[in-house]
C-alpha cells in the first residue's frame, strides 16, 4: 500500500473514530505500527490532523486525532 493510500485510510478511520490509538489503527488497517506512526506524523505536519490530549478512564493520557477542515478536503481529494 502506498503512503497516499495509507494516509487516506488513516484519515478515513480517524474521521469515524478520532480516539483510535496507533495500535488500533495498525491492527484494523493491516499496517505496521511504524507505518501508522510515519503517516500520522506526515498528516499532522501537513495540518490535516490536530492532536488533542485527554485522560482515559484508567487515568492515563491518551490522544484524540481530529481532522481539520484541510484534512477533510484532502480526504475528499484522495477519494
């Protein structure tokens, strides 16, 4: 799967469930954890996704990945 295809799949998944962890994305999309991390860093750097930090029910920090308007446009463009 190319980087653009991986980025599209990640954007699509995060639009539906912003609280996905990188491990969940890796498992659900069939990508390595390293590939998910690489793609997330790229789409965050491009301003397609912003990160929100929150505490989960186990009082651990967790991230929420929120698509920006620019990210929604990019997802539509890649479709």
